[in-house]
């Protein structure tokens, strides 16, 4: 049982308190029974017991008041702690809700980005599928490479510097002709796309498959080089070098990395293999050559116009000299006129200064 009295470290429970009171009463009865002494002594003893009982009752009251105060203090502390905990919990819940709102907002933004990326991926997937379907067909693949080549030519050269699908004197039709200035001829450009053999080469896993695919790739490139050299290199009509356009940088890199002998064979047969990047550089060079030739062609016209301009300047100088002579003669005439005017003015002044006799009245009447 819990103690109801605590004083100076001594704790007394209710059972102990009742037991002590019973023992005191029992001792009193025993004392009365065994001693059987006089009434005065009994009265004194009973007075002591009443006094002790009163003290015990006062202590119990004091202990009850102390317990009530401690209970009130405990209740106040509990209420204060509960208020603090409530405030902390409310603040934590508010902060958690705010963080959750921010996280949800960020999550929505990321989901929106993911949706846009998913749409882009779907669009790209459709485009890749379309491109794959184009590249899977040999005729479509050839048209794709030819269109890429034409776009590059149109972007880098003036319209009068090229023509597409031109028929040569031998009856062969070339994909593009680039017209060089002067008597240099026309550069023939033919687009080739050996994608099937290159795919087999890239996807070969065993050494035997790689060897077979490399042999097929080498055969295809050799056939293309030979066909271009035979069809499009015509003395006096086309330029001495023709171009084979490969619309894939990967195939061009594979060719230069592992089949450099084919590149040298192309040089020997006057066929230069170009990729989109190297073809752009080649077109830049051709455009510079065309611009330089146009400037040299215009130089004769400029020289002629400068000669005509020099004649005009010479005639202007002669006419200016004649006009200067006229100005000098007019200035001399003006000076002579001024001299004559000065002389006339001087003579008039002299005449005005003469002292003439005044005529008489008779003379006036005679007249």
C-alpha cells in the first residue's frame, strides 16, 4: 500500500497507522487490567493518550494539507507539460504538413517533367521506328542518303553551282554535279549506303561471323568505288575526282579505322569517300574556290572600268584647266575695267575742281 504520511524520511501507510492505534489501545487495556491502580493514575494516562491522539490528528491534517499541495503542484506541472507537448506536437505537425506540401509540389513538378519526357521519348520512339523502317528498305535507304546529300549541297553552295539527277554524255545519271569554275569540269557526287553489310559486321559475335561480314562489307565498298569510277569519271566532262557520299558517320569511321586499304584504293581510282562532316568541309573549300574564281573574273571588268574612270578623270582635268584659263582672262579683263574706271573717276574729280568765271547778267540777257 502507498504511504499516506511522509515525515523526515519516515513513510507511514494507513494500515500501519491503524495497527499502531490498535496496539496503543490494547496496551492501555492491558495496563488497566494488570495494574488496577487508582483512578488518578488512569486519568493521567488517558490524558496522555488524548494528547498524543490530538498530536497525531494534527500531524495527519498537516500531512493531508501537504499532500493536497503536492497534488496541486503535480497537476499544475502536468498541465504545463501537456501544454508544452501540445504546442510542440502542433508545431511539428504544421512543419510536417508544410514539408509534405512542398514535397508533394516537387513531386508533381517532377511527375510533369517525367510526363513530358515520356511524351518526348514516345515521339522519339516513333521517329526512330519510322527511321528504322526507312533504313530497312534498300530503296528508301538510298533516297534518305541522297536527300541528306542534297540538303548539304543546297545549304553550302549557290543555286547555280550544282544540279541534281544530271544525265552525262555516257547516258549515266549521277545524283549530283557540282559545277567548278572555268574549264575544270564538274564534280560527280554519288550517294551510297552499305548499311546491311555494316550491320552484320557490327553484330557479329564469333570470329567466323566477323570474318564473313568483313568480307561482305569490303566487297560492297569495292563494288561502289568501281561503279563510280566507271560511270562518272569522263575525261573533258567531269572533274578528275568523284565523291562517294556515305550518310553515316559510323560507317565512315569503321571504314577509316579497320579498312584503310579501301580508302587508299578509292584514292587510286580517283574516288574520294566522304561522310556528312567531311562533305561539309569539302563544300566549304569548293565555295571558296568558286568565290575566288568569281573575283578573278570580275577583276578584268574592274580593270576596264578603272581605265574608263581614268579617262574621265583626265578629261575632267583638261576641262578644269581650260576653265581656270577662262577665269584668269576674265579676272584680267575685270582688272583692266577697274583701271579704266579709276582713270575716268580721277578725271571727273579734276574737272569738278576747276575754278570757272561767273557769267554776268548782261551776258545772260544778250544770250
